[in-house]
C-alpha cells in the first residue's frame, strides 16, 4: 500500500495550506497549484481523490520489498502538471527538481534540497495515471467547484433566487 502523503513534517517543510501562491500571477503553474492546494485542504475532496488514486497501485506489487514508490500526492501533483502544462517528462523533471513552489507542493523541506528525481522514476509513477483515473478525479474536482459556486450564489442572491447570466 502506497502512502497517501507524508504525514510527518520534515525540518523546513511547508504545510501545503500555507504555501504562498501569488493571486495576481497569470502563469498557469500557480493556478494549477492553487487547485491542488484546494484538493489537499478540503477533507472530503482529498479523501475522494485519494480513494480513486489507491486504484493506480498495481496489484502484484509487494510493498515490503524494493524501493518505496512515490506517495500518491506526489504522483497527483506531477501528473496534473504534466497533463495541464502539456509538457514532456524532461520538462516535468526540470520543474520537479528546480521549481521552488512545486517542490514545496511535493512536500520537500530544507533537508530535501539535494533530493533529485530521476527521469525514469517520474515516468514510471506518473504513467500510472490513466485517462480513466484522471477523469474520475476531474469529476470529483468539478463537483467540488459546483458546490463552492452554489454556496457563493446563495450568499449573494439568497436562497431560491436564480441569477440571470
């Protein structure tokens, strides 16, 4: 069984909910990371997403032998970046190893500064995210977004009033 995420904080590791993402940035990376931050910090969304992600672990893998795999959170972060940035594995490797905010989102602390991902490790793990898995996760996130919009409309327009768009 793969770990969902590292529960124990390392020295200098930033809580995902506290990672600063520039709200004025028009670049796609901070916007993606903000969406991932929402998934991680909303318990019902996080649980639903990780329940889907548990299905990506091959059945014949022995968790007691060999190297530990990436956490499901890291796979989700890297897979989301690859898909939404439409980037190849080489660019994803560069981002994972050298982009400060992405490394914070991957739960790296000060002691992990020298930790570098290998290309094959990223390929092996991110490729586990099939289109079916990504579609299920997308549905969970979209439903969560609909609930947020519905709450905001209710606060602004009152219950029972449908705004004209």
